[in-house]
C-alpha cells in the first residue's frame, strides 16, 4: 500500500480517537474546554505521521468537535499549534522528547496566546488577556502528553514502536 495512503488512514483514525476521546475525557477550565486526548493524539501524529498530517488531524478533530458542540473555537489554535510544533521538532531532531516538548510548548504558550484574539473577536470574551489561556492549555496538554509518554515509551520498550514506524515507510 502507498505510504501516503497509510499515513492518511492513520491520521483519520487518530482524528476519530481525538473526537471520541473528547466526549469522554474533557473538562472546563478558566473559560476553555480542555481535551487531553487531543494532545495525546498530537504526540502520536508527530511520531507516526509527521507535522503536516498532524496539523490536518488537529484541524479535522477541532472542526468535528465544534460541529457537534463538544468543543470551542479555542480548540483550533491550541491543538493545531501543538501538533505542528511537536511534528516539526520530532522531524528535525528524531527524538521522542522533542515531540513531547513541542506539544506542550506549542499548545500552551503559542496556542494559548493565539487564543486571545479569537476569544475577544469571535467569542465576545471581554475579560480575556494575552495569557488567559496559557495555564488551562498547559494543564490540558500536560495531562495528554503524560498519557502519550507512558504509551509511547512502553511501546518503545516492547519494540512495537519501531515496527509500527517501519510499517509506515
């Protein structure tokens, strides 16, 4: 099977996991709706399919969550920045910790700060500041990234991670 078809299929599966996961594991925190499973998926995308498929996965999952009313507009900058940065860092340095750090920094700091104009202009939140969403996004991404670290490191120790990555080549 074509490598791109494999990656696209896996990306669709990851998007579905992110959407379904946000139904069962999400919590409101300081005006945002935290979905840690999305952040777990972002790390998986960074490692298995790369930054651009990861970005697409985050966009599709955010879009579906918003269409079904289980997410907010803030899902877009938070998840997409984390997915892209995690994927880019992992692609450049080829170390799993790069994906972990990229996800946390991309979501919490970059995504959190990019959420400010969205909250003010599109969600009519007059109380939001530039750093309003950094802490809630940090909590959400930290939980999701810790889940991803546990799963990925166990997979690596068992030799499954390498075999799965080879199947995508």
